[in-house]
C-alpha cells in the first residue's frame, strides 16, 4: 500500500494518491491530470476511482478530464448534483482499491455533500482518514460557502458540521492520522495550522472545535464568528466543479502560444484583454513592464490573488514571464482557479519588447529606512498599508492608513490619481500587486516600500500595537 499527500503551496491544498496491488485512487485532484497519470504509470497501476470530498470553491478540480483519460469512476458523497456522470456514494459505502478499502463517511457541514474517506488496510486497521474540509489541522471548514437563500443558513450548516465531527470523526481511534484537504493560507477556514496532518487524538487536545464539553450552540457561535467575505471567484469555481469544462490540454495549447512583441502590443491595447506580469519582484521593478499590466508574481500566492483581483473569470489574459520554461506552469496555475482564457505570452520577454522600441511603465521604489525618514519629516504625501485588516490591527505604522489589497476594487474611489502614494505590505509582494493596479488605473505617482513591514520594523518608524480592551467591573 502507498499513500502520498500531494501538497500545493500556492493554494494550500492537499490531494492524495493511494495505490494498492495495481489499483490506484486520487482524492481531490487539481486541474492538471498528467502528474496523477505519471504516478500510476510508475507504479504500473490503473486509476480506478477519483474521490471528491465536496464541491471545491477555491480551485477547479480536474476530475472530469482525469476520468476521461483513465476510465476511472468519479465518486461524490450524498446530495451531489452535476452535469456529468458520477457515482453517488452512500454513507458507509465501501470501495475496494487493490487490497485496501475506502469507506465513505458522509460528513455534511462545510457543504451538504461533504464526505470524508476512511482507509481500511488489508489487516482491517484504519490508519488514515481523509477529511476534506470537514476537519482541518487546528480548525474546521467554514460553514457559510454553501448557504442557499431560503433553504439553508450558515447556522444550519454549522449544526450539521458539529454532528458530523462528533458522530463520524471523533469516534475514530485517537491514533488515526487526519489528512485534510487544506492547510494554513487557505480561505476555506479561519485559522488553520501550517501542519498538514496530525493524529486525531492530538487534535482533540488542541483543536478548539473538538473540545469535548462544547455544546452545539457554542460550536455554532464559535465557527460562525469572524468569518470574512470569501473571495469572489469561489462561487465560479463551485459552479465549474459541477460542470464539464474546457479540457486542460486545450487550455495549455492555447495559453502557451508565443506572441511576438508587435502582436502582444496590439492585444495589450484592446479593452477586452488584460496583461499580467508574472515575473520576479526584482525583474518587474528593475526592468519595468508593459503599460497597463498588473503585477501578480508566479512565485507568490499567485492563483488566489488572480481569483481575488480579476473579477471576470472569462477574462482574456496575456502574460509576461521571466523564464519561458515556466510558461506551461503559469497557464496551469491560471486554470487551477478557472481562468481558462489565456491567449499567450510575450515571446522574448521585456528584453525583446524594449528591442522593438516600445515603452515600459515603472513603479517607484524606496527603502524602509527612507520611508521612515520621509514619514518622520512630513514629506510623504499618502502612505498606505495594503495588508489584511487583521494584520494591520495586530501592529502597524503609526499614522499610516489601511487599504487592504483584498478589497482594492471596492475602495478605489477613495484614491486620488493626482496624489503620490507609498505602499507597503508585510514583505513586498502584495504592495507591488497593489502598486501595479494603482498605476494601471491612472495613478501617476506610486512607490513601493521594499521589504515591507518586515523591514520597516527595523527602523525608527513609530508603531501602534492592538491592545485588547479590558472589561470594567
């Protein structure tokens, strides 16, 4: 028996590969199919099943493509409805994979079809449970994503989740390994651990949601308090996961088209085409970019930021890459969150763009020490912190307002294009993304603070820390 956890950092997502005696199964596959096919071929195994723990909201799964290529059966839990053929699993139904068995445990709460899969080995032991978004390490799945007006509320879903955890998961042996679908950084929970697996026994001791004496009412209040609005693309991804989408092979064929600078320039000037610069922070700031391009670097949390910031999931996109060897990867990562309409990349990069005599846009740059000096002497017009509200409230530079990147489009009417803005985040990635959007939207002077808040903390800039209010007795 072989069980492999396949972690994708950009999405903080875990898929799973299980193989036994010439048969294999995949749990929660990403959009691309070749990695799973290659793994099975290396083991001389046939992929028999593709198990989905629920309709994912934060990425588009490749289950339909993978099933077409391998003949595997797609399995969802009860209540699932799709536009493609699949096996509707029943609670406690068992599926043989070589010498091992996966037992479906219907665990509604995060969504109504949400299911976990218990692995039973050839000795009848249960070493692993794959919990999807029912149980994370340190957290549980948020119960607001599957709310349906007039039929089910987030409190209803939270109540189902409480029952699922108590009746299906917490009754399993304490030494069983919990393998969830996501880890820290995912928007599918509130405060997940950076650990990607743990024993159930340890989770009972450390996970707030598994506290033995917690009532259902307490649980509902706890898991529904402090939920932030989910990224806009989540609803699109859920819809796509219920449908048959453009094949990944077709997306890759179209999206990896090399575009010469003249063709790229013509496309970039069209109102229906967006340019995204995926290069390193250094290349972007030092060399400049195609006028109007947004910066979303491939080496950051690329796909979630694309989904959060690019409002139209059908948007036509052309892109700039540092390394043409990464073009396939970039198109794949666009498609993981449903952005399937990539048209190609700038062949020869910015070097060839400049060789054609075309202009570039550049973002201003300033060191953290110079930022602190200008803040102190009053020569800085509009400093902004683009981190999330929770980060800002925890600690921020005194006198600097919060303008979260997450909601940049909602709040952009507050921006005066004639003022000069100085932007920082935690380390310098998000501030460059925000600065590029400022510039693309007509802000004439925008400057990025290199190193972000991490470097600013090493200067004399005054800090304001959040102080928890005390209750007067």
